[in-house]
């Protein structure tokens, strides 16, 4: 906009030009529908208007216009005119968007290669300054040369906005620059350095449109967010938007000094006239106070007595909130109604905020999910005019910790954490000890296994020697000592293996009702011989006749055996051991008391630990492993009971075993098939050996020396001993490994029986048994397993893979031989059944069920079906029918039969012999003779029958028939 001397004011708008006459208060308009961007008044008073796309027009006071400069008349390079300026010499400067800068001197045009012109002004030295979108130029009118300033190249490491929208020279060497987004700069043309003023210094905005002197030594700054004053010397910025109506968006280069000293500034919403004489810094007071705190979830209009305290706290500047009240809104205000629009607020929560909030007119501070802690809220009231702090106030706000984060809870957490660390350490330590203990146990277990084999070689020959009735009394005494100590060693090894079993198989129990009195007397009988030798009196007192207890029989045996054994071992000669019982309403108690060496007080806390023995026990020279009591207590606990003791060193010890009555607590362990238990009476090992010997004598009469025994064991001496010991009864084949045994069987080796050790290098004996039993060609072979592992579970495991029997090491050779003979005898009885079954198939179709050749099947009608094997029956049936199908073939032989059965000759021979006690040739001959008898009874001639059953020689047929049936064929009618 500009003002003419006659008082007319010209306004450039986006819809043309408007002229205001202040004298008549009337408006006149021109350049309709043309965008007017700039105005200037020439030396002769003519008003020129630069337009967007239509060149430059001259406008009269009436609003009429005509085009004076354009690309069409050759004066301009483009019709997009952004800036017009008339210098002191009366020349008109025209700045265009994309054309050269033009200087019109009369009708003569001078061109300068400067485009994108935003502003044109004149320096006091007469030179022209031209602001562009990339710095500004100074045009020397004398020489016509141009110099570029304020570019990126001058300050490559400084973030500077070079889009120049306004220029105001302080002198020939210093200029104020208004940028499009970078604030304003105070630039030194000589040093080319600039000082930047932005909103941080108080400017309403960083987009500067116009800079102009206000006539009082200050600079008026128009922006897109209002007006400001700048004091050039101090660079102090005063925001004057506190005057109501000044905060608006102003236009580029739209400012004019009126004749009366006032300033007109054009905006998007009309023009604003300000009087610089009446605008300056403000000085007023506005006390700041907190008015209210709104806690999330609580309605200030509906608060109860408890929450009302929150609002009363504001007056005391000390607010205390619970951890659930950590989202709140703080209200504050500065009291000065006249300058309320000048007041801005900024706040900072000490302990939470890192910097002050951006000043605004909002009178609230909101915090969400504030962590528990102690804070101070600082609030400042600032003057929008000059940025000074009008007033400030603070309030202390405390958000309490939740109960689980209080100091006393942290003490509790530390205690829990310490307990956890202690538990972890103890657990880790126990794991290490357990690992060490397991390694030690495994070492002992493997050692025990290695000991059992040589121990077998010791005890078995000693048992054989003991049968010699010609031994002298002295030799028999020494022999008894060796056997007793060998049995003691066996007991210790068995106890070690029992301990491993109780440690690893806690879930296996077979509970049954035991007769207490029989149980105790059975245990007493075990130690009576040792007690008699030491002159120790073992007494059983207070034991009711019909008292029973529910226990696992084998475990009960181990418990009482350990307790009574310790009492006898550690009681000196002439001492006494008393076993007593007592019954209450819900439990039964056993006491084993002795007057022996006792347990030292220092050792009583460790007596149930693994491998622990008290010092006096070690010094007593009595052998022990330190496992018995630990084993006993574990077994008692598994029965739901408790094992305790009282002891005094030198005066004796009393162990008390308490067990619940009844079986409710052990119901899931109750055995449906109870095993033999000590409650049934004392086992007489001598009578057992005598019985086995009698059975042996009877079965040996039926055992042919040709019976082949395959013995598998990795111990060379044991194999040699078995070969020598059994050579009078069997043909013994011994091999050192399961692999060799399989090779022997696969290579066609014959045997009638397999005895194998379980624990061997490479393939184990139970795996060998499984392979033998799972192969149809060898499944008929009887297998006995030998092992150092004791206990029911090991036996069940061995029998589970198909073993016919299970014997623990060290073993008695007589018992082993008796078991072999017993199994062979059973096989013999089964062979009679299978042979009878074969004869029954031959007689199918015969109508004479009462013939003289009555089948063996009819003699064994009561053969238990549970001992029969389906595969064996199918084998016999198939072999019989193949022979019947080839009955008349005189050339039919064993090889053809084996081919039809899809078996090797060796394996077929062994299986057939095992099932029927007949060799293949004898089996074929038997079937033919049985069939011949049927045919003779049907009236066929001897010759015809001989031919039909494959006998070429009738005389040979008659001889065989008479030998088999006891009558000649001619009499079998």
C-alpha cells in the first residue's frame, strides 16, 4: 500500500486495486480480477501497480488504469511482477519472478540478471539492494555491477534461511534481513556474519514479511502471527500482540508510513493502523496462584470427604496423592484483567520434566501416569509483550508409593531374595553333592557287578567242595569260614544294590498284609547264629498274636534286617537286643533296643546320611557301609512312617519305627499277586538245596548228554567253570559276547538252551534275549538270564524281554542246573502235546476214535492252554500238512521239507526237535506210519499202503511198522 500527497491510500489486493479517500470516506476500485502484488509512486506522482501475469499498470485516483510495462511492449522479460520501487533519482525498478531485474530510466530500460526478486530498496550511499529467494544483491548504479550477499556458501556449517522477504539498512555496512521461516538477521556486509533473532527471542513468528523504522528508533516487524518491535541496539524484541486485534497474518511488503507518523500495515483481514508513540514495553503486576487440582476419575462437584482433602492441599502448597491418583490436572491463573491477553504460562515439574513447557495462554498443566515420587511444580507467568517473567509460583506434589513398593516391603523383598539365593545356593550345592554321590554310587554299582562274577566263582566251587563227604573236620571248618565270609560280602553288595534301587525307583511298591509276629521271628532267626556266637540274647516281647501290618514284604525285610543287624553288630559279647511292639488307635510302633556302644552326640545329626559311620563304629572294627540306616529311613518314609532313635554313647541305642495302621495311605500300592514274604516263615536254605538236588537227580535221568547249552558271559574263568561243571550233563558251547552268540545262531549252530549274563560290554544280555525271542526261527529257544542286579524290578525287567527264568549272581550251579532241567522237562511235556497235535492232524477224517493207535492228544486233554504258543502250534501244523501233502513221494526228504517251511536245515532241526523231541527224519517217518495205520484199518492191502505212504520196500515198511506199533501191518485190521 502507498499514500499519495493528496491523502489518497492505494491498496493492492488479489482482486485488483482499491483507492480510499479519507476526506470523503469513499472507495474506488480498478484492475478488476487482476492480482496486484506491489505498488510504487513515481517522481511525477503516478501510481504504478505490479501484477501477477499482466505486467505493470498505471492507476489514476479514480481507479482507472492502463498498462505501461509488459513483455508485449518489450519493456519486461516477463509479466510476473513481484516488486516495484522508485529510487531517489526517480528511476523505477521492476523485480520479476522469472525474468531479469529492470531499471526504467525514462523510456530507457536497463536489465540486470537477477530473478525471483522479493523486495527492492535503496541504501544511503545510493546503491540498490535487491532481496531474492537466495540472498540479496547490491547493484552499483555508477558501475552497473552486482554483488551477491547472504548465501549458503558464506556459512556452510550454519543453518541459515537465505530466502529474503524484507531488507532494512541500518547503515551502509549493516542491514536487517527478514526471512521466510528463519526469523530476522542483523547482517554485516563487511564480515558477512549474521546475528539471528527468532521466536526464542520473542518474535511472534519466524516468517518475516516487512521490516520498517517506526520513527522512534525501533523497528516494526510484521509476521504471519502478529507484530513486534525490535530495539536495534540491544536486539531486544517486544511482542506487541498484547494489543487486542494485532495478532493476525500480515502481507508481504504491505506497510506504509502515514503523514501523521502512524503506520498502516496490511493483513489478510484488512489494514491495521498503529501509533508507535502509544506502543512500548508493558509494566504491570499479575500475581500467580494455583486454583484447583483435578484428579482423574474424581468429579470435583461430587467429591467425598476423603477426596476433598486434595483440594484443600492446594492452599498449603503441599499436595499428597495416592499411587492410584497419578493422573491429574493442575489449574493456575495470574490475576490482571486488563492485560490478561498478554499473559503466557510456562511450567516445569521438577523431578519429571527436563525443560520448561512452551509458553502458551493455557492455564492448566496435565500429567498422566506420573511415577511415585516427590515433585515440585514450578509455574511462570510471562509477558507476551517482552517475554519478562511477571510472576512465578511453586507447589509440592507427592505421589505415594504403592504398598508393594514401600521401604518395609523392600526389606521383605530383600529377605525373600536372600532366601531365594540361599535356596538356589543350597540347591546347587546339593546338586553338586548329588552328582558326586551318584558318581560314587555308580562306581560302587559297577564295582559290585564286577565283584559278583568272581564271587560266583568263589562261592559256587566252595558249594561243590562242601558236598564232598570225605573232607576232614579241619578242612570243613576252614571251608565254612570261607563260605560265611563270602556270604557276608554278598550281603554287603546286595545292600548296596538295594540302596540304588530305593534311590532310583521310589514309585514301585507291592504292599500286602504281613503277620507281625511271624515277621519278627523270621528276622530273629536270620541273626540267631551270629547272636549265639557273641552270646547276645535276642528277645521279642509284647507282640500280640494276631497283629498285622501293611508293608511291602521285601522292603520290610530290608528295614528290620538293617535295624537288627546294627543292633547285633554293635552290641558287645554278653549283651542284649530287645524287639518290642506297641499299638495305638492309629499306628503301630516297633522298638529295637540294644545295650551296645551307642552313638556319639556329635554324630547323631549325621547318622542318616549316605556313607556316614560314627567314629566309635569305625573304631569298633565292625564292617559296615554306612548305607543301611539311610536305606531303612527311605523305605520307612515310603510307607508313610517315621524312623527315630535315642542313644547314649557307651549305654546303647533304641530305634523306634512308627507305621500307620490300615492300608488307606498305601492303597495304590496294594499287590494283587503278593510275593513270598518273610511272614510266611523262615526259609530253610538247606532244605531248599536238598529239594533242588532231588529234582536234579530225577531230571538228570531224562536229560541226554547230547543236549546243547549255549553259555554267554564276558568272564573267561566263569565260562571255563561252567564248561567243566556242566560237561557231564550237557554239551556246552561258551562265547564271550552277545554278538558272538548271535553269529553262532545265525551261522547254523545248534543248541537246546541259552544261559546269558545281562551286563556285558557291547550288547547286553537282555537285548540278546529280546532278539532271540522276537525271531521266529529262534523264539523257541529257552533263555535264562544271569545278573548282578537284585530285586523284583530287575527280575520283572528281565522276564519282560521274554526270558524263561532269571537268576542273580552269585548263583549256585546246582540251582542253575535244576532250573535248566526243569525247563527242559516242561519242554518235554509240551513236546508230547505238540507231537500228539501232529498225530491228530494225521487222523483227521478217521471215523474210528477208539483205535489202538490212540493219539497222544487224547492223553493230554488237560494241557493248560496258557503255556502254549500260537507260533509253535502253527509251526507244527504246517510241517505236518506239508508231509501229508507229499506222503506218497518216496523221494520227499528233509531238504524239501525245510524249503517248504522257508527255514534253514539247522534252524528247522533245532525248533522241531525242541517242540516234538523228534528229528526231522523221525518226524516224517512217524507221520507216514500213523497214516499207514489208518489206511490199514480202512481195509487197504499192505502193499498198497506201503506205496501210498512212500515206502518202496514193503519189507522195510513192515519192519518199521512193527517196531513202532508192536504189531505187524498184516494184523492191523
